[in-house]
C-alpha cells in the first residue's frame, strides 16, 4: 500500500491534532487533515512505519517521545525568507531603531528577540539592517536572541549557510556579496560578525520560558495565528512581561491583531501595526 493512499481514521487524526495542540499550541481541525500526508511522510519513511495510519496509531497510543516531537515539528510551518514582508523592516529602519538609538544611547545596548525564527532569515535580516543603516550602533552591545521549536530549523540557522535560491529571496546581489562568502559548494555563508550577533536557542512558547534579558524589541510574526484564543492570550501576557518598558516594541505578522488585549497600545504606521505597553 502506498503512503499516499493509506486510509486514515478521522478519530485518530483528531487525537493526534489534540496532542499537537497540547504539546506545541498549534490548533488544527479536520480541514487540515491533508497536512498528515504532506508533512509526515519523512517520519513514516525514516521510522519504517507501514503508512501514515500506522504512524498515527503509534503516536496516539504511546507516551510522548522523540518520534512524537519529530512529528510535532513536522506539523509546524517554517516558511521564511530574508526581509520577509518588507514593510516591518522599513518601519524598523525609519522609526523603531532611530527611536531606540535615542532611548538607549546611554546604556549602549539592545536586546532583540526573534521568536519563531525558523531557519534564521529574520534575525539575520535584522542584523544586516543594523549594520547597513546604523553605523552609530557599532560598538554597542547588541544581542539578538532567535528561538524556534524546531531543532532542525535551528541547526540550519546556526550554521548561517544558505543556498542560492534562499539568499536571493529578499536580498540584493550587493547585500549577498557584502554579507556572505560563497563556498565551494555554491552555498553562501553569512559573515562571522553578523553571525556572532545572533544566539539561537530551542524554545517552546507554550512551555516554561528560559531566563532571558528583557527585550527592547520582540518580533513574533505569523505565529499567534496558529494558536487558539486562550493560548494566544497567555502568550501575549508573557510577552508583555518580557518587554523592557513602555518604550519597547512588539511586532506581529501583517494578518495578526491583538485588539482584544487592552494592556497594549497599538501604533499604526504606514501598513504596519506595532504594539507597546500601555501607559496608565
């Protein structure tokens, strides 16, 4: 029986989706059943299950272990690119970083958190933007923490190595030549100075968070849309506590909104909304 044609019990699908939500927060319903076929085939093949149905039966009848986490990670969306959705980066360049430069120039340090950083393009884009447009920040202590639930994505991110298609998505040829070294393999490696600005760490947003410095800027884009309202509210409360002060910034994805949370004030700038702690 081919993997593609293996019959899958909808009750098993619901049970697996419940496991996914319980362990990583992503809420899925039966309309997403097709993701079982498209995203779990590698897990089926690697662990020699007969088909997808057999994998699901194993996952829902055994305690959560390594294969479960591999399956959970496979269900996440790792779509990313350099300077993805260019508008937020324009707001960073024109407004947020100039304001942070003024507000933090006495301490000369910035703590930036890229949550759900996937394979690293977002935090490296931030590092590139800072180096290209804010030479006055050279010598500052700039720490970019990049977290993701996927260890495989983080391994790639930490290497700082991307193929030609990946660097062309969002970067100009000048930026590629300036910030990357072409390897004999044809891949591109980000330069060590930019690589040293970013620390990568595995993190599950719905579990206990590690101790982190308070953040002057948090980017958590295209993440909250995958959570139910209750989980989203809990994460937003924790993000609020993670912001340094009322002059810190929270940026979500373009299709995301937190108007239901009255502890934040929203600032609309061009086509981008960002959030700050509300001053009472």
